[in-house]
C-alpha cells in the first residue's frame, strides 16, 4: 500500500555496481536507484525509462526492477555492453575504481518522441542526472509541463549548471563547503531556474532553498553503516516522494518541505545499512 499519491519516473542511467572485494555485483545507477527508493519510500507508482545492454549485467537490473515493482514498459535493450562501475569499500565509504561511461547507453542517447512525452505526463516528476546523457532532452520534458528533478552530483561545472539548470524544477547536488558557501551555491542555482535546490552534505545533513527561505536538516544517526552507496539518491527519492505527496494532499509548502526533509534523512540513514545501493547482490567468478 503506497503512503503517498506521488508518481515518479527515473529517466536515464542504469549500471551494475561491481564490488571487486566481494566478487558481487549490485543493480544501481542514479535513476534506477531513485525509482526503486521512491517505491520503498511510499510512492503510488514508480517507473524507470532508459536503455539496457544485452549482457548478464543488464539482465540482473531488469530482473530486479521487476521484483521491486518498478515499471519498465518504456525501456529498450540494445546490443552491447551494459553500464557498470567498479567499486571497493574503505571503512564503509565507497571508492570508485573505474567505469565504462554507460556502455552502449552512453553511445546511444535516448531521444524522446511525442509518445514518450505523453507517457511521461502520467507522472508527477521525471528524475534524471548528470551521468544519464539526457541533457538534450530535458527541455522537451519541461516544455510539456512535467516537473524535472535533476542530480548535479558533486562534479558539475559552472558551464554545465548554466546549460542544464534552466530546464530543471527540483535541483539536487552534493556540496562539501561551509554552510555559507552552500547557501550561496543554492541561491545561484535557483537563480538559473529551479524552484527548489538541495545540497546534500553527508554527515552534516542537507540544506534546501526554495527561492525565499533556507531549510537545514541534520543527518539522522546511523545505527550501522554497511555501505554509503545510494545515500544521496535515497535522500532525493524520499524527499520527492514526501514533498510531492504532501503538497498534492493540500499541505502548505513550508510544512511539506520540513516534514519531507526529516523523513528523507531517516530514510537515507536506513539505506546506509544495506549492501550495494539497495541489495539484490549477485555473485560472479
């Protein structure tokens, strides 16, 4: 039973996270993670839309999306290698070793047509990110009247922000600076177009700016850290799920933000107790 009437679509990246030290691979990728976490956080409906390769790594992700109840009707399989990231853990924190730039998906951008956009109109928000190769399509989504969520991560350049942010409704990023530096960054980001901008800051929690007011949320205490992979994605997914669901139900924006931030912090803390982004590991030789 869903807790919120939110309908969330992840559009973009899917990868297999390969843990060399465990000889185990896990399904992941920002947009897949947000779709799965949205379901876990109480969305009425979530879906993933993107291209897969046709190897065993792709089959793992496709199978798990089916098991978790994430719709995949607008996905396609292409002949070629699926995206992967090779990862190790050091004191519970992830360290990326290498990746194949999305595999076949990185070489074949998903070009949206009118039928894709009509499908997207069935969702409250479409989420993408800076590893998704979807930048050229964002304007189509926004111009169709569909809110766009976007994860700029921690390595987007000034030029990239200026090019991409005008097409974004809800902007997310990771930020390591001081409180004041984070606030200035969020102010600058919302001046480019987004209605809301959030900076996740690890153990420092997160700060959100709605164009008028700042909202600070402390990180929830971690009972046991198995793996921090997916912590930022889970924060995004839970916040979007709660915020959109609460505002659709008639709650005022400020209260919806505060309650959704607190809920998202607790949700992200719980995700850090799982192996991989959200489990479902598969051993390999």
